[in-house]
C-alpha cells in the first residue's frame, strides 16, 4: 500500500493510503471529483521510506511521563484512521501523542486496538459519508462491542449528539476545537463512562501537546493557526473547526528549533487560512516575519506554508521569499472560480482582477514560484460563461497544480440560500473539461523543465523499480534511479523527461 503523502491541505487524493509501518493510519478520500498531482511513473502518491526508526519529537519530560508505570492506558492499544486534509493528519499525530503520553500503544490495524478513533472530514458530502461506512462495517464484523470507538474532527462536530443515535457503538464524539480537553475526555472514558462528548466551539485555546507522534521522518507539520473566521458561502469549516486561534510566534519558532534538532529538515506550516495568522504575543510579528524566522532556524532547509487566502496575501510574503532561500518556491492560492460574479456569491472577498494582481506580485519575485490552486465547479448559479472564465483563468495564470471539485452543498453554509442549480452531469462535464485543460498546462510547464538541474528531497524508494522518489522545492514529484540510502537526503538531479504530474531525472555525480 502506498505511503501517505498529502501534497496540500485538505486535498483529497485518489488513493487509499496507510501508514501501517508507521503505525497510524490515514485514509484519504478516494474521489473522482478531485484532480491532484500524483506520480506519472509510479502510480502511487508516494512510497514508504525503507528502514530506520521513526523519529519522534519527544521532549524528555514527555518521555518520562510515557515511561511512568501507573498510566491509565498502559497495556491498551489504539488505532487512528484519518480522513481529509493535512490539518487532520497533523491533528491525528497530536492525538496519537496524547494517547501515547497516557501509556497507550499504537497498532497497525483496528482489529488489534482497544480504542479505535476516526478523524473525519466533512468538506464534501462524500468525505462525510466515509465514517458512516466504516462504522457500518464494524457493526457487521461484530467487533464493535469489545472496543471503544471515538469519532473526532469535522463530522463529529457537525453531527454532535446525533452521532450517538446514528451510531450507538460510538463512545466519544469530539470536534477539533475540543482537542485541548482530550486528556479529560479520555479520563472519563477510562473511568467507564459510556458517552463522552467534546463539542464546544467557543474556545480560545490551540491544541498544544507535550508529545506529537509525527509520522514523516523528514517533513514535519506545524500548525500555527486553528479554526477559520471566513464565511465562504460553500464552506463548512468555520462551523466545524471554530473561530481562528493563533499560536504565539515565539512558541512556533521554539517548536521549529526542536524539530530541526530532531532531524527534520522540512517544515510545513499549516493553517486553514495560514496567512490570517496574527501573533497574539506582544511581539506582534507579521506572518511574513514569522516565515522568515522559521526559515532562519539552523537545520531547516525547506519551509512550506498552506493554505493562503488571497484576501490576506500581501507583498511582504513575497519579499520574505525573496530574502529567505529556505522558503520553498511554491504558493498554494485557492481562487475557487474565475468569474467575479461567482466569487461574490461565494463571499470570497476578491474579484478576478484583484486575484490576478496578487498573482502578478508573485510572478515578480526574484525566483520562479510555482503556483497551485483550488477550484470549485458548478457552484450555485454558475453559467457556462462563468465556467469559461474559470478555464480562461487557468490559462492565464498557468498553475503548476490544480485541485478541482464539484460543488457539494454543505449543512449550515450560506450557499444553501441559493438553489444548487447546476445539474450533476453538467458539474461532471465541467470538471472533466477543466482537468483536461490543466493537464495540458502542467505537461507543457513540466516539459519546459527538461534539462534543468533541481534539488530533490528524497522521500521514498521503490525497490521494484529501483527508483528514488522525491520532491523539488516547487513541490513537483521527481523519480530518478537511486538507492535506498538516498531517502531523507537532498540530491541534485537533472530533469530528463516530464509527464503532467511528475518529472523523471538522473542524479548528478555524488551530490
Ligand atoms: N463543495 C466542493 N468543494 C468544496 N471545497 C470546500 N467546500 C466545498 C464544497 N462545499 C473545496 C475548496 C477548498 C477545498 C479544500 O475544498 O476548493 O479550497
């Protein structure tokens, strides 16, 4: 099975993935509605790194705690399955850390687990349905009664109390805004309570953990802002993740230092709207300043950040990229639609022209910056002309990657005020047209790289094909004949050929 690697926040992928070796599982949403960058050579999103111990960032205090003999969960096991975005993946890493801090041990499959947790996504209807099909399968297998089953994340928040009626085998329902209370909720479960809930949304706290059980050995996720205060008409996130809460700048830099000391060379800064981050400490750093400070941490070679909202995308972010080579040549800037009328109905807070001004600013950076975006087709009232504006925007911007989705009406969103007028079939056709247009753009842009020398962080090795697989700073997947020892190293590679989704290369000397 492929090793999970989510290229972008909240990006569903076509493949079921699992971290089985790394002991906690993440299933990404299989969806024909989505197009994302994969790998043309190896038909999996990524491959699992070979050998070596999984690196954890475990401060000594947490280590002592983890080894203490009288822990509530000692001898018990857990399994987490994660659906959806990188924020969810990272939340699960933190939840795993909390459980391990209480003495629980992660296991590879739900059959072996005393506690089974589903960290859910409700961004689109199909994503939300996943957890119910998992719970149904459980009931059929007749194993539910012997385990504690918990549902975390966005579907938990959205369904709330109703979950207990819909799925009586569930004992814990907890939205992400209540994760800081997770130790208390676990203590209630340990004391035998049958139904435990964490559903409050009005929190000011971020989910801080003493120990985070990270599952990628080279790239560490680091959340800087939780929740979302935007009210995009289509989006359920403000209702499922609660209000925006930013972590203090100094805390983020300190965590980056610890990550670098633990051997991570790439940091991926996360937030639903990452550039809405505001330093709550008296230092009052700007987001651009924070990026610069993380990029300056000794040992950190690459910093990515996602997802940026065009409304908060300011020129100082590009200036920070100009000044700090460790900030990767990549920006994900979801546009959602190319027609200003549709953007207004979506309540995005910018017009097509204003968005293009931001792109212009990025194009003026000292180095070429790779651009990616999210698109929704078939939003309420989208006409054929509106849709053509979206396709023309793709041609104008020439993105390197596009994640595209059919509009899916969500509960408690203001889009419900409009009729979902575009027929499913029309949505499907528009999606195909858009994805084909983008495929051609990507192929053209990738082929223009043939002959160039690029640096790759090798993330995996496919023994069968003797191929190392890595990523360029622009987040392109690159395969080259390599060696298992390349994994985790930076290699210089000449690009020799290109497909729409990935590059192929030859390693240069002993770099
Ligand atoms: N329907 C379809 N796509 C959606 N997205 C968010 N909400 C919806 C919805 N209701 C997409 C947006 C967002 C990405 C993470 O998911 O493009 O940027």
